C-alpha cells in the first residue's frame, strides 16, 4: 500500500509544484536512498532491470530515489529535470501475465532516467509496458506480480497513469491524492488503443458512452476500505490547505494518523507491522528555475518517528543513505531509523510526542544550516564555479546525515 499526493504550483504558497509519497511495504524491507549519475550508453546496450533485460537508450539522466534493497528501480524519486514519479499497486480484473516483465518499481526509475518532463516520462512508461508487459514479484519474498499506477509531476503539470498489464489510461491532475485503487473514471485524456475494446471483449464494459476505467478494470476490486479511507483523508487535508500548501503541510500530511484507524491501520502514516508499514517517504518541491540548488526531502521508516532530511541531485549523497540490505547493519541510515521506530512502537501514544519534541531542536538547526549552505552554493554558481557549489551541498548533506544519526541514537536511548 502507498499514498501519493501532488499540488500544482497554483495550489501552493510559493507557486512551486509539490509532490510527495509514503511508500508502504513490508515493515522490515529496507529501502535505501540511491543516486545515479547521468550517462551515455553505446549502441546495442542492454539494461538488466529487476526481472528482465531491455534495450538501453543512448542517454540517461541523473536520478535519485528510494529503492527496496533487492530491486533495480525506485518506489519514488526525482531526476535532474525536476520530474518526480511514484508508483502504487492496483488490483485489476485482468490476471497479471505469468511471464516476467517490468514492475512498477522499474518503471519509475526508467521514466526518470529517460524523461525530461512528466508527459514525456508518462509516454515512456506507457510504451515500455506495451512492449515488455508487467510481471514478476514486486516483493522480495513474494512470487506474485502486480498491476501498477503512477503519479508523475514536473514544475508545470501532473499526471495520473493507471495500467492493467499492457493497457493504460492517463489523466491530467492539479490537486490529487491517490492510493491503491483505480481512480480514473471516464475523465481520462488519452489511453492505449485497445483499452476500451479489450474491456468490451471481456464483458467488463457494455454501456454506451466513454469507458469508465475504474468501473471496467477495477470492478468490485476497485478499492479496499482501507485504500479508500486513506485516499479520502489525503484529499481532505489537501483541500484544507488549498492554495497554501508548503513543505510543512506536506510533512504533516505524510505523518497523519486517522484517530479512528485501529492501530493506525488505515492512516496515511501506516504502522501495520505484521502486514505493511510506511518504510520510506519523499517530498519534492519542483521549481521551474533549476539554476540554484534545490532540495528534496526524504525520511526513512515511518516519518512520524523520524526526520525529513534535505538531499540534492547536484551533490553526492552520503554513503549511509544508500546502504542497507535484508539484514540490519550499523552503518545504514534506514536501519538506524527503523530501530528508533521499533522502540517507539511499544507505546506510540507515549513515544511520538517525545520524539517530535526531541527532533524539534535539530530541525531548527538543520534549517539554518541548509539556508547557509544553499546561499554559499548560489554564490559559487554566480561565479561560474558549479564544482564548488556541488561541494558545498555535499558537505552540508554529510553534516546533516551524521548529525541526524547521532540525534537518533540519543532519542533511542531515551525510549529504551
């Protein structure tokens, strides 16, 4: 289960598109944060994704995102052109293909590596599923496959893309909350050529008029009560701050706990430890002007027990963010924040207020240091020294991660 939100520029206080996701996966499935540089590739190159190999393109862009430790792709991420993409699993009436193919996680990274805009990335993802299909495990310990949906955004527009094997539909959006069910009705803007014909052939759509994607392909499985509750809660929070959204409002949304959700089971910040839980979060302001360094904010494990850290594509992210595997390790940021979350899970009602208070001082210090580092980087860029600017934000990220991990150890000791 996962929840994504987007607010177009006209819906935000600073006039900058905001994009965010809570990635919900198995509670102990480590999701490091990885960065890959832009690259040129020789003709005929092949690319190994999670389950299959596909032809590589001539040029790929600089990207970063949260990646389940065993997978090739991203649950969510951004690229150097300020394109952001996240994926969700959806349940279709159509059975998933038996042969291996691409999975939603792969398609997020492929769209980011190859797309200069949200629309271009959408077309790339749609073309890839038409050619290669979808199939293969989307969890390291589970052989089943899933159909995929995506939220895509750039500084000027956002799109919702929903798929069923090799078929798909897309709708442009402005203020959107999406969860793990089909959302697109008959309001789609464009689709695969056989989307409606296939549904009619299967007897899923016999009405006149434009195809209702959610009704035809989702049917009775279109949504679960939990998915619907989370989507409606996110929409409520988006509407409350319409026209005023900023990073802080998006942080609050990702940390939201429905008061009547048993053990936070249907909340946006999920704590269903035996099933799935929020294991990584991202908030990406997508500025139209990319000259200055622009931060993306990331969190490990549940965002309510941790802290959002700024990271920059223009610098080199700290090694601790990219480390992590199936087993706990001391030099992994993900596992450090997972330990803190596990300690809090013994008594959330008692632990969460203490953790938020404990992080508050660090967050103030972090914000002051961020503004100083970005100011120095902008000064270096103004002098034509982009290497120095990259060094400035890299040095800041190293300090921020080291300081956050030290603070996490202090807070862990207070809980145990």
